[in-house]
């Protein structure tokens, strides 16, 4: 079954619709969707390593655009969707401490959290909620998300054959690892943010 899933993922990665799917996942992950774009970015880049730079660019632009939606959820819809999401992630009781933290460390928070497995949607929604400077938020998001995706593209271009062999041999472990990263990210966010 894992082999079939791997074959399906690699064939999807090579399809003409893959860049659109990649952009849609990167957009959604930055505002509301729990699955990171790496799940499709890695197989797509391994299927066509020369296009990994393009794919990293698609992820970066779509992720920042999705981040703008997350920011809007926090800024414009806090009383409805934003409050529900903040409650869902366990932040309601920590709002005043979070406001003080964000006033002092907002830029660093955005830069660091954009590179970690902590769900980026939390960063985007909280940035809107805290009324962080939108232009600066976009610039910082572009830097941090670009670094994340372009580092992966560089690794694929440098270690592509090795990574492809490992992914093919251990695809189930890769999928399990990605799921674990998502879960750990949410747990860390709930405990420490």
C-alpha cells in the first residue's frame, strides 16, 4: 500500500496540475489548513529537481498570500472566526501576555516561527489579532517562508538522488514523520505560545 501511495504521489507531482495544487496547499496552510506544503513540495521537487526553484517560489508567494488571509482573520474576524481559532488552539487565557510579548518581539516571532514546525497559521492570525504592521508582516513572512522553501530546493538540488532513493525506500516513514511534525507543532504551540 505504501508503494502505491508513493507511486501516486510521484505521478501527481509530475502532473501539469501539480503547481496549482502546491500553491493551493501552501496558501491554505498559512491561514487554516493543517497539512504543510512540504508533503507535496518534496515529491514534486524530487520528480523534477530542476523545477525545485520554481516550486519553492510558488510555495513562498502562495504561503505569504495565505498569510495575508490569516492576518485578515485575526484583524477583521476576531470576534467570529478568530476567537474560535484562538480558543481552539488554547490562547484565550493568554491574550494579554501575548499582546505584551508581540509588542516587544513580534518581528522575531514571525521570523523564527515561520521556519519551525509550529503551524504558521497561528503566526498569521496572531499577527492580525495584535494589529502588527501589515507591511512589515508581509516582508518578514516573505523572508521566513522563502528561506524555508528555498533551503529545501537547495537541498534537493544538492542531494536529490540520495533523497529520492531514501524517500522511495522509506515513504511510509516520511508520511508518518510529516504527520508527527504537524502534531508536535500544534502541541508546542499550545504549550509554549
